[in-house]
């Protein structure tokens, strides 16, 4: 119920004048500013302070638990529960962000220990029968004081209690806490190995004319197919250590699910999702595969033709200035201003601090942009919700804090504020900004359902919808400039969009394959076979991919899944990305395709996002679309998209 939903997942600046912002480097002139704690929390001025943070949170929690268990409070029980959840989450989410992004190893190590302690605290509370019955009884005792949002929030809390085995005996509840700790440990170890480099030695380096003896990426732009194949298969080669951690993760999750009355972890994970069951998710994914396969096979044929004709391969399309990625925010009628960073407020590095304001000049929240590339950061572009929106006493709002991690420039780049951005990277910025704005726009009285704290299949919709905006011809011409500051010609913009969506069907088929693997990995049969040593995750991955894409050549021992971070975060729900993409497609095509800057529809979408998880996802989609989409609608949306995109003249050979 209190689990910190730290988003281990995917800025615009709007000028008030016609001039560019000139961003201030975060560690310049800091001597003139009073020292601050991290995110302006005065308690967090050193790595040692994290232990004190945990003690402080535990004391606050003890006080709130006593109030809940005693009863007869002025506040409703659900309000006290959300205060308890907020006390933990605003600390635990901050810790998770520091653990993933901080540039000082001492802070990362301290945050790791802090996160473990919070995990234990969360699960001990989640298995408290006294708290559970206090909340459950409040539905009747306080019925005349509860509105629909109160009742839904109570149900969400109760569901998390029940998923945590609150109905179990004392020894089984203790087992649940133990299993949760093992899951956290296995997931952490697995993620640490996802980005490891592969050392090939001098002989192979010379044989394949590699730049280094270390392979850190599966991609190679070499003309020679043999070299590309070597780099790819070497990077994704089956790794016994990763296999062991993934096996532990899956088996511990399976034990936990069965302990709490579910047939498997895949069944447990579908509570409160749009599809609602493992069987529905399974049918949806195979439906996507069957619907999109014809377009994907046409794209494969194009690739075969290209390979037979091309003597060279050119990567990249061009780069554009980050400062111009701003105009889309006018859809919501908000403005974003850069703010000065105080000493100690954030870790050293290439950081930008933004304040977000409504059209009425109300302060909505803070966004930090960490744009530097460094080995200590979490892999890939992602966003962290450090603090959620919540209505406090006396109608005061707790404002959200979000950190966007973007690998745009090198830490040592002196001219980092004027860096150029590759088209794909710019699209990622829009994706992450969709998440950030979802957090900024959230206005719920409970932080437990604020902003992105909603089912994953809905939380991805705003970010994917932002990608649709980015790839609209009108929008792209508005926001992009070439390195000389000139507008991109309409012909070039159209070519970029066509190129961006070339082979989109294959991408969807790959995503469906990954989602099927994630789902089946957590289903009853796979967990049992893994535990018995009768299969490996590499066997399972190969069987699913070859069934979905039978004409795609691959090596049987290629282990993409050993580097798949999302197996930890999503756990049997990676398909949520495809559901969100389908929903975003439905919204885009019916509301924004013909008029991307439609303010009325933009405000309607802003209102829908303001509910966060306070209403079921199906109701929110119905409010935006005018109907409640089913699995058939979602599959058809992807089919129509791939059928259209497969016919774009995107490839000139």
C-alpha cells in the first residue's frame, strides 16, 4: 500500500520573451548562495544524513499508525493513511532518485542502504492486520464522510494489503516480508549486470577491427555483416550470472504470488489494469502479433532488398538545438521558467532547474534536468518522481518534484548548454516531458493516486501522446531548427517523420515479443520449469521470438533478456506500453491529428490527467474518447497504424 512507485522508466523551456534562455551551470557562483540540502531538504546535507532520514520517517510513521489504530480522529482514516503513505514515499522516492543518479558514490551507497530499510518498513506496514482492519472498517464507520475518490483510494489501499498477504498467518506474513527483500535484492543485482561491458581480448579486436577490446553496445554501423553479427551476438551472449539473478527474481516472485493466493505472479500483476487478467493480456499480445505481422513481413522484405543493394550504411538524420523543443507546452497553457540552483540542492553536474506555472501564475511544481552523460547514472533516459502532489491542511498543496535524466552531453563539455540534439534523442525528451507534465498537472487530495501513480497502462499514455505531437508535421516545423537556427523545410520535416516511422511494424512486433516473454516468464509453467532447471530464460525468449517473427534470423543462445531492465520495473506488465500506445493513437487520431494545438481538447486532456489514479483508467479514457475502448479497439488501433506506416515512402535505396 505504501510502496514507493519510483519510476525507473522515460523540456522544454518556454521563453517569456523572443530571446533564448541562457542557462546557468548549476555549480557556478554557488558560494554566494546559502548551503541547502538535496532538493532543498535541510536534513540532507551529507551522505550520512540518510540514516537520520530513515529514523525520522519511522518516528513519523509510528505516530500516524498510533492515530489510525486508536481511532476517533478528526481526520478520516483514509486521509491518515495517505499521510502515512506520503511520509514514506516522499522520502523513499527521493532516495531512489539519488540511488540511480547521484554522481557521488558515497551518496549512492547510503541511498542503497536507505532504500533497503524503506522496503522493510513498507512491507511490515503492508502486512499489519490492525492497520488493514482499521481501514476496512472505516468504510462503514465513516461512510457519511467519504466521497467517491475516498472510497476508491480505500479500495486501492485494501487491495495492496491483500496482495501483501494480510490475511495470512503470522509465520506466512513474515515469509512475505522475507520474500519481498529477496525480490528487491535479486532485482537490484540483475539491473547492475544489465549494462556490463563485454571484454573480447586483443585477438578478436584485431580480427574484427574493433575500436576497443570492450563492447558496450549491441549496435554496429559497420558495412560488413559478419562484424555486425559478432558485435550483436557477443553483447547479448547468454550470461550465467545474469541468468541466476533473473531466475531468482522470477522464482521469488512466483513464491510470493502463490503465498498470497494467486496462481502466478503474472495473474497477480493484472489487478487494476485495463485488461484485468493474465488471459486477457495474453490474448491481446498474440492478437497484436497476428494483426501486425503482415505489415512487419513487408518491412522485412524491404530490409532484405536494402541489404542486397547497399554498400554502406549512414546512421543518424541530423541534430537540432534543445532550446527550441518548447512550443508543445502551449497545449496546456503552462509556462516553464529556469530557476537558480542553490548550493547543495542537487548533485554536481550539468543540471537545469525549472519552475512550472499555470496560466494563472500558480506554482505547479519543479523539474530538474540532469542532461550529462556519466557512468554513475541510471541507464537510458528516464524520469523520477521525487515528490507527488497532495492536498495538505488549510487548502495548501504539496507541489511535485520531478527529475528527468537525459544523456544529451558529456559531463566535461564546457559548451553543454548549447549542445545539439539528435532527432531520436529529442523525441525521448518529449516522451519524458509527457511523464513530467502528468506529475505537474496532477491535482488530487491524496498523493497515493497523484499524477503518474496510476496503473502503468495509463501512466504511459501522456508520454506516448507527446511522441505523436513531436512527429506531427505542423509541430515539427514549429519546434525544430537546423544548427544554423533556420526552420526545417517542409520537405525535410516530412522526410524525417517518414524515416522515424520506417519499420514501425517491426518495432511493434519486437515490443509485443518482449511483452509476451515478460508475461510468460511470470506465468505458472515457466516459474516451475526454471525452478526445476528444465529450461533457461534464454530458451523461453528464443521460443517466443521465433514464433512471433519466424522469418527473423537469430542465434538460439542470444540473451537479450539478460539486459532488459524493464523485467524488474514492470514484472508481467511490460505489455502496458502497447496498451498505452494504442490508447495514445486513439486519442491523437480523434482529438489532435487535424488540429495539434487545439486548446479546448488540450484542456480536456489536462483535466483527465489531473485525476492521476483517482479514477479508474477506463473511466478516464471514456471521458477523453467518448467511449470505453476494449482490447479489440486497442489491437485495431495498432493494426491501422502499422498498415499506414508500412506504406510510407520512407526508404530510398
